[in-house]
C-alpha cells in the first residue's frame, strides 16, 4: 500500500502542531469560544486552488464551501441533500457574514467536462451537478463555438461565476440582506498561470482587476 502520502501529511501535521499551533496558541484559545468570519467563500475542490493561501487567510477568517466547479445551485427547498445551500444558510443566517465571494479559476476540470459534454450518463453525481450550467454552456458554444477551446473554457468559467451570483439572488435570506445593505456578493476568478485574481464588475459585465 503506498503509505508515503499519508506519512507525508502525518509528518505535516506534526510540523503544524510544533510550529504554527504553538506560535498561535492565543488565537486557537480565542477560536475555541466560536467563529466570527465576515466572509464566506465558495471555491472549487481543485487541489491547485488553495483559497486560504491565495488570500493570505488564517483560521477563523474564511467560511469556505468547496464543490466541483465552485457552483451555487438555485434555491430548491425540496428535502434533497443540498450541501452548498446548507453552508450558505449557516453562513448567512447563523454567522451573519457580510460578504459572499464565489471564486472560480482557470483550467477548471468540472467546467472543461461540462464544456465538452462528457459527463452526461458517465457519472453518478457529477453530471447532474454541473448540468445546472448547461444553459450557459450552450450559450457559450453558440457565441464562441468557433473560437479556440481555451477561450471558450475561460468564458464558461467566468460566466458560470456570474450564473452563481444570480442563483444567490434566488435565496430569500440572501436577497433580504443584500437589499438591506448588510450583505455584499462578489465574483472572482483566479488564473493559475499568471497568478492574477480578477473580479466581476456588474456595470461593465466583465472581469477586471480587483477594485479594492
Ligand atoms: Zn475547478
């Protein structure tokens, strides 16, 4: 059995315990009393996109939900098992976060598979999950089907972030707070090649440098 990967991370834990944990004992003491993150982040499961590292965040800073292709599903109170919606509900209603950031990324495998239409019938769960972006995938193919695949991919990665922001607007507890001015939503896209982080600007309907 290839144990070396697990050994590597067991060693990693020991190093964390001896170094980071010891140096930040006070922080961990405070966190024992509860968490008060102001920002919820929805990002991809992709191992190359490490939100806390990219945003220089520590324990207690970010409430993170990771899923395939960083998608926010539509509001569907139907008794099914909605992990991302549950995380959203907890972040907004219980923690009272002030910001929700949907962070997509370049070279997203979930988006690539959705674009190629590979998943229909080949997976138990993934196909159904990413099928929520089928309408925008079809729109991208219609609009940019003759452009290089890399360009279509980037377009779908960014448009799916915008779709997730729209889906956020279908959750009554989100809309209520956005309208009251106590909750702000953001769409960001991380480029693995260049290290750039772009933000969606609704006025220009485009992604550009972070405005802050
Ligand atoms: Zn991804």
